[in-house]
C-alpha cells in the first residue's frame, strides 16, 4: 500500500533508533523531501522524477509513525523528529541535504536547519511558517486560531484517532479536499491517503506531534524548544505558500524571513491551497528546481 511501483526505488534506512522507509531516484546532490499531515512520502510522486531529471538525488521519506516507517511509542516531539531527518541524511552517506518540507514536514525542516545547520545545505518550506511564528499566530491571531481548529481538536484523547479511521478514513479525504484550492485532487489520489491512514497506529502517530506542539507550550520542554528556535536559520531559504490556503493563513506564514540570516525568497502561488506541490506540480517543481540550481539565490 505505501510502496507502490514507480520509477523510484524503495528501501529502509536506520537512523536515530528507528527504521525509516524512503523512495529515491536520481544521482547528484541530495534533496530530502518531507511530507505533512495527513499524507506520507507519496505526496512527492511528481517531484521525485522532476528532481532526478534535473540532476539531483531525490529522496522522499516517511516520517516516524507514518507510511512504511517505524511506529514507536514515543519520540514525536519536533526536536527528536528533526534528528530523525538529519539521521537519515547521514545514513544515506551524504555530507548534507537540501530539505524540502510541507506542512508538518516544513515545521521539522525549519527545526532541523536550526539544530543541525551543518547538515542542511538549503531549506525549502511550503505551507508552514517558522515554528515561533506558528506559535505566535496560533495564540494571538483569532483568525489563525480558527483556521487551525483541527490542531486544537487533536488534543482530545483517542477521539481524533477514531475519527480519522472511521468509515475507511473518510475524514482524511474530506480534509484533503477542503484544504485544497480550486484544483481538486483526483479521487484515486485521495483514496491512497485514506488507505494509508488505516494502517494500524498511523492515526495515533500522526496526531502525536500536534499534541506535543500544543501541550508543551507552558511546559519546560516546550519553552526551551521555543527559545532554541530563536537561533537564526543561516542557509538559503525558499518559502512557498498558496494564496488560498485555508488552514495556514498567508499572514501567518509571511514574516518568517525575520528568522533567516541568509538569502530568503518568498513565493506566493495565486489560486492554490494548502498543497501547492500537488495542486500545480509542474509550477512547483519548476520553482523548486530553478531555486536549487541558482548559485546565488536572491534575498
């Protein structure tokens, strides 16, 4: 189910005390692709061949607890999940990687660039503000608080997991369609994500990072993480956002450049929602590859 045939190669790698499934294509500088919720590596099915053809080693990984990766009982705080990502870079035998993250994957890409800057060559984030910006918007902006209501709903015990898998994960399909812009996903693609969510323990592991993000806000570990993220990102950064994103407002994402002390490019895709890389894969891939190949990305 989570290892469909294609031009890519599937395998598992060990990192940070767990096993992670990856799909890879091509040879060249490593580009590591990080999915968001409620998806898995397959969300990058269009970018893998595009990046490989452009001369990159493209690798899409399943985050801890999702897809074909291990479902561990703990370890879903962003600091540990970021170590999963940088651990995979090392396990692939590469000195560094360009990280491309969407949604939760973007949150973790921001985190990895701060925690392990020597392993991050460039940073690309889609549909997710810097963690400090996300925290501030969720707490102080009533419109963002309402738009991110699903995050607050995840704080209840067991109910979110049961809702995610009920009726063959109907809710997953509804979320993906509701969060997309006018270019709606095909039914077959939505069905893939629905089936992946029904794999035992996936629903629970998928919501655990969001539980930590909220419940830790007043705890010492959350306060320490927020302070740690004050360190600036010092690698070239491309920040992509859909103008019609209904769950992460443009106002919330814009301004993340204040945490970047390196070339920073903001790219707003008009008419796209929360999944720019799937809603207009050709435009997204062209923007991504053009920026990765630019030897001097502008600020």
